[in-house]
C-alpha cells in the first residue's frame, strides 16, 4: 500500500505546496545564476530588467528562456506521467518507458526528412500525433490477451516499441546528411536551444493539456477504485479515460516537439508526490506538475555543472536519476503484481 | 501385457528417432542457408566475382581484381558477420530459455547495451584496443548481468522482476553511451551508429580470432549444458526435480551468454534484435524436436549476413546491418508480443 503521510488533515497539503513552490522559485533563480560563466548579482538584476551591456548580462539573458522551458516542460512531463499512472493503474507508466516520447520523435524526424517540414508549429502537430499513435499502440498491445495489462507487459511492449522505433529513426536519418546534425542533437533531449518564440508555439497545446487534466482530476479518483465501482458512482469511465489519455499525450507530445525525448521525469515525480500527499489526484496532479518542473531544473543545472565548460544534456541526467528510481519501484512491488 | 509394453517402447523409440531425424534435417538446411548467404556475400557485391575466382582467392592465390575485392572487402565482412551472428543467436536463445520469455533476450534486458557501453568506454576513454577491449567488456558485461540479477533478487530471483530491472538498467546505460559518444574527440556518425545499432562496416579479418575463441569457449560451455538448459524450458521446479542444478546452470548460462555477447559487441556493436529474433525463429522451426542452441546460432548468422547484404546493396542507400535487422525485427516483435500475451509467457 502507498503510505499517506499527511492523511490527518488538509492543512498540511497547502503548506507542502507552498514549500514546493518556494523550492521551485529558488531553483529557477539558481538556473539563471549558475552556468559556464559566473555572473554577479548586478548582472542578474540588470539582465532581468532587459539590459544587455556586459557578457554576464548576455549570458543571463540566454539562460532565461531555457529556465522557462525547463519549468514548462518539466511540469508537462510530470503531469503527463501522473495521468498515465492513474489511468492505467500502473506504477511504471511513464512517457519514456512506454515509448511515447520516441514515437513523437520518430514522427518529427519523418516530417523533417521526407516532407521538408522544418517549422516548429508543424512539428508540434506531428509530435502529438506520433505520441498519440504510439500510446494507443503500446496500450493496445499490452492489453491484448488474458487479464489486465500488468506492469511487465506494459514495460516490455514499451521497450520493444521504442527499440523498433529508434531503429526506424536511424534508418530515416542516416541517408540524409543535411538533417542528420539537427536530428541528432535534438534526439539527445535538451532545453539548451530554447527561445521564447519556440516556447510560445507549444504553450497553447500545453495549456489545453493542463486544463483537461484539471477537469479529469476528480474523476480519476473514482476510476482508481476500479472501473465497475467508478461506473457505479456515475462516472463515464471511457470518457474520463479518453480525456486523461488525450491530455497526457498532448503534454508529452508537445514537450517532445520542443525538447526532444526526455525520459523518467514522468515516472519519478508522481511516485515521490504520492509519498508526500497521498493518492488524491486533485492534489497529486498539481504536485506532480510542480515537482516535474523542479526535477527538470535540477537536471539541467546538474548537466551544466558536471561537465564544465561543456554541457550534459538533460535527457542523460534524468535517465541517470530516474533509472535507479525505476529499479527501486520494481523492487518494491510484489511479484504477483508485476 | 509384455506385448503392450514392447509396442509402447517401440512407439517411443520411433518418435525419438523421427524427432532427431527432423532436427538433423533442419540443421542441414540451416547450414546450407548459411553457406549460401556466405557465398553470396563473397561473390556478389557491386560487381560479380565468379565462384572459381572466389575459391582461388580463398586458397591464397593472387587474382588480379578479385583479390582485393574478395579478400579485403568481402571476406572480413562475411566471416565477422557469420561469427557475430552465431554468438548473438546462441546467447540470445540461452537467455530466453533461462528466463522462459522470448522478450527477455540480452538486447532487451540491458546486457548487450552494458557490454557495448563498456567497449565504447574502453575505446574512447581508456584508449584500449583489440583483445583488451573484448576482455574489458566481458568483465563489465558480467558485472552488469550480475547486478541486474542481484537487484532483482528478493526471496529468490523472479523472472519478471529481472526483466523489468534490466529494462531500467539498459535505459540508463544507453544514455551513458550517448554521453560517451558525444565526448569522443571526433564525432563520427558511422562510428557512433556502430555502437548504437551495430555494423560490420569496419570488420577486419584479424578480429575473427577473438570471436572464434569466444565461440569455442563460451559456445562450447553452453552446448555442454544442453540437457540442463532444455530441462529449464519446463520451469525451474520441474528442472530441479529432474535433477538439474538450477543455480549452477543459471550461472553457466549467464556467464557464457555474456561472454558471447561481449566479444561480439566489442567488435560490431549490439546488432539490433539478432539475439532477440534467433531464438523464437529457431523455436518455430524446431518445435519440440531437440535443442535450440545450435539452430539459433545458425539463424543468427543468417540474419546478420542477410541483413548486411540487404543494407549494403538492396536499399537505396547503404545502411549498417543493425538498422536493417532492427527494422526487420520490429513487425516480428509486435507479432510476438501479441502472441505471448495471448498464450502466457513461454517461448
């Protein structure tokens, strides 16, 4: 069973929320202040007011969009993971593990290579389409056969699908020298190349995703009791599930379009948040979004510090934080539940 | 009464004879297939070299024109493909039998990526080459396999937990490979692809020696345990009651499979899906007529050679073999997942 530490009263959850918020702001600030170049307080303040007179101010101005992107993308990924875990009632559901990010990446690469699509607003659509198709595909494969889809079936179907898709992606990119450089750097997964323009393009999709998740949050609680009970309580199970999936797909598809595939954020964060605030989705989703933003900021900052003066991309850092966590979750489960 | 027993005995004998003759027959066919693929790789490329010329070159004669093409370009490819394919095929099926799940092949549970990461690390960071790379990646591969096993050990090692933990470990290792490659002084895409999906493009004849040794040593070890491994197909408990020492057999299977994979992967990279595909194909062909290890090795060899040939000559641009086997493997994989889900998790 999942332990609920703050079960006694609703008062502690707002406090936890405030603390998380403060942490997020502190991290945002560190993300602006820390980097290859050391900057002074004056330079940070100056850059925040829009000046760009010194190198330091220029560096800070460069760090602003990537900080915003890390917050936006992290919250989208965390939320999307929480939604997927709730809908599938599966502790291992995560856009990375299910291969959904790779699916989005594959569609974007096809668009780049075959249809000459090189504008972000078009590949957001492609990425969302790819994410959606892959999600449906993996879900379909793992729910064929007897019984409910177990975490094992899910993870295997996801791993297998992403292995296949990444080999297709290589096959598409390889003969095209003109796009290979861009596609390769994009596939590593990063927030480094962010601009405010590109963030603005995906923002509407993310907002819709956030809104939809807010709508289904309460309904997901009754879904957690099982389909039959939820139907008995008057929920339209298929509808709830559909909206939650759609919102999860929108969130991780749009994020992948702009950052490339980033794994494990959606896996780690909802679990940590569940330990913190319990299983009520109305709280869990909010916390997962904030927590995801924090994790991605931490990963981005770590990537900048570890290999100065070059950078380690976020995707690599999140995999190194996330995989041990994944193993821990697997070890916690009883064999029968796998 | 006695008549009855005799009749049953002769029926069993007859069945056994029929099974073994079917097995022999399939082995002969597979060998012919491997030989056919081998000779096509040798004689038919951008240009055609007649079999007699190929034979002359193989016997060490200097044939103008053909010597370079066959001896330097095609022969190393063919030999390395053959040996690597056999290694991957045998190792793959051994893992699949041991864990009783076709999806639990070394390329899916992280053993292949572990050995590849070790090889990349040895080459890029430690500047090693040749046998020391192979040795290093065997050691690291064993470490990875043992840690996956140890991490999944809780009141006994459960197969499902082992597979899941393998997936997690392999995700971590793969992003490690990406990082290592991005740190390499010359970011060469062909080289990078070799390590990410596997390729025999840079095959050289002297690399065949470590492969051959590992195939004899580790492959031999696997084959010497054929009977025990076959018993594992019926489940650990049944195998145990048939007198198989399950723990020992597991250790032998893990060690020798990791050895096979590591030496292969340190030369060609993890050729996608070969280890995964060979076993189920062998299972389909052989059914319950005998051991799967040798057939699976032969099928692996066929897959790599044909995949390489397709990647080189039959497509619009030249792809490394790993991309071809990856793309070929995908539909089969999906079919397999669906079938396994329908029937439960046995090979």
